[in-house]
C-alpha cells in the first residue's frame, strides 16, 4: 500500500484506545499526556510510565517529526499489502522518545533524520495516521 | 546466592522443518527422554509447566500449534500438585520451576516446550483486525516478528556504522558450531559470505540468513531441588536466574562478573539479537559489540564462546529452548565435541529485549 490507499488490516479500537481513533477521524493526532509530570505516553496506557499517575489527558500534537528508522519488506508483510513495502518509525517533535509506526508512501526507505508530517488515511471504520515527507521549502 | 534448584534431566526430539506428526506426540517424546535421562518415572512428576504459545502466529490452540501443561497432564494421566503455563519464552518457565522446587511445593517439575511449523506460514492477523498494541503497527504493515527487529538494527547501523559483514560474522560462527550439533537443521550446510550477501532480503536490512526458521520439535527438562540433585547421574545447578525486563540482574544477584562466564547461549531469533545481548550483559559497551565479534569473541577459545550449538539460526526456532538445553549440557559437561573446558558458569539468555530470562548454570552447587 501507499499512504493514499487503505490498509488491508483495520485497527480494532478498545476502551483504552478509542480517543486516539476518534481524534484521527477528525484529522487530529492526539496522545495521552500526564497531567502530573507532563510526559506523553504511547501506546495508550492506564498509568503514566514515568510517574505512575493515573491522570492522563488526550492532547493534540503538531504531527511533525523525523524519521527514526525504516525497513523494507521484500514481500507483502501480510495478505493485501503490496511489495516492496516500507515501514518507518517517526520520532515526534514534542517528545522524541515517543515513536510512532507508519507505512511509507514510496518503495524506498527514507534516511534517518528526514522531516515528516502526519496525514490521515481512511481505513475501514477508522482513520490511520500516516507520515509523509515534508518537501524542502 | 543460589536458586536451590537444578536440572537433572534433558530430553530433545529431532528438529524437522515440517510437522510430520501431532505436536503432542513430539512433546511426549521429549518428556519421555527427559524422564529417562533423570532416571525417574512418570509417577514421580509432581509439577508441570508448559510454554503455551506458538511463535508462528497460528491459531494458538492446544494440541494444534501449542502444548499446554493441562494437555500433557491429561494425556499422560499425571496428577501433579502444580500445573500451569507461562506466556513467554521457556526461560520464564524454568525460573518458575526452580521456585516451586526450592519452596518445597514440588519434587520434580517438568518444563516442556514444543513448537510446530505452521502449515500455512506466519500470519499477523486472522480476521483482518489488529487488536491491542498491534492496532498501532500491523495496519501499517509492520508485522510482530521481523519488522521491529529490522527497524532496531537499521537504527543501530545508522548510529554505530555496523555492516552486513558484522551480521555475517554472527551467522558464520554459529553455522560452523552447528556442525557438532546433531539436532541442528543446518548441521551439514556451511554458508559462505557470498551466499549470505546474495541471499534475498526478507525485511531489509535483514536477509534470509539473519532469520531463524520455523521448525517442529520439543525439549523437556526435569527440575528438582539442589539437595536432591546429587542422587542423579548429571546435574546443572541453577546458581541464579531472573525473568522480566532486566534479566541481566541475575549476574549481580549471584555476584558473578560476566568475565567469569565461560560459555553463553544468547537468543538469536534474528542475528542482531546477539549484539544486543552482548551489550546488555556488559561484554561490550553499547555500539562496540560488532568490533568484539570481529575479533573472534564468540568463537571457541574466544572471549565468550557463544551459541556453541549453532543458535536458533542454525538449529531452528525452538524459541529459546535449544539455548537452555545447550547451557544445561555445557554445565553438566555433557556437550560432547561442543564442550567448552573449565565451565564454572554457563548462561542462557532467552527472550526479547523487554521480556527475557537469564539463567546461570553451574556444574556444582554453591551457597
């Protein structure tokens, strides 16, 4: 798949993750943030991993980040995907140890450090946040 | 410190590429061999711990692609005091078995791990839905196995300048070691650098030979109290063990420096794991283990002879149980032509970075 095509696998939202998918559905990237220590948490958690506070609020992020790593599947990673298929990890600007997984809209892997920005791709009943390259100004 | 436990029986089946018979029959063959090795009978077993999940993404059904303690207990007519399973690699089960015998709750605990090669291969989802944390990865095409390790290795390459030759050195030393392991799938198949470099990518930067392969086979161990072990033909005393996010703490618990370990079995479902574990154990600083390996550290006679049975990369994906078997045999002095001389501490470290078990075996009990 590329970032403009739906994925053959659909996320199954649950009580913990529903706010994430409700946000992507309206074109927002929101993650939990601890109201006690200010750290973001991902994947969704019931307690802050840094200070164990149970008070976390879903906060909107800019969706800007950099490529942390990338890999290229030579064969489709699962039925319905095409190959080669590139997957990237993206470090978010707000907190670089928060790393999101994304498919990549090109057949070759981007270099570490490349700038990216989130986009939103409808996928079944949900909307996937997919990171795409930021073209040079 | 000591855990108060020892392994006194080891049983293994041949490792085959495909399942030619029931996974339950495979498990029972390993159990029979382990009991015979320990010199005990079925009725002596009063504890059983299974390792109840398939690494292949299959249906996860007892008797189909996994073997639970309940299934073994029922099929063999056992009446153990304790029967349970762990959902981790087999090291966690051995740690629990040690605790049961040390606490006096059981006299003989069997730990059994059977794996079967899925007929239709690996599937990250059976229903087109991605549940739990996988909902943030699998829809993007990141599969639970190789993808995350390819990403981690690419990061390592970018940070520290490691190369494909570094990975080949791990694969190569293990493939050569496997010639002395009668269970190893690749025991008679050397691998040249050209073959390695020209192998197809599975998930770049990892190629076919950076991955272990699905196999069918089983290993069973008999665990008893250290005070009982002397009555058996052979014993590997579990000097220290830990399971969870920081397995390396077992070395500190036992006041053992890593340079007092003579032989190591480090889980290698994918070849980069070996570098990860060497750095976790402090054998090399972060980013420096490829240089150490290039200097021959993993070889017989090297700084830390490692995966002396060939590792999963050569033997097949027994999901850590091959590593534990080899660590036990090295401590018992029963590793045949693979035996490292002068073993006082033989370790097995199996798992994934955030959840692994470290076991330190010794030929003699200590206090």
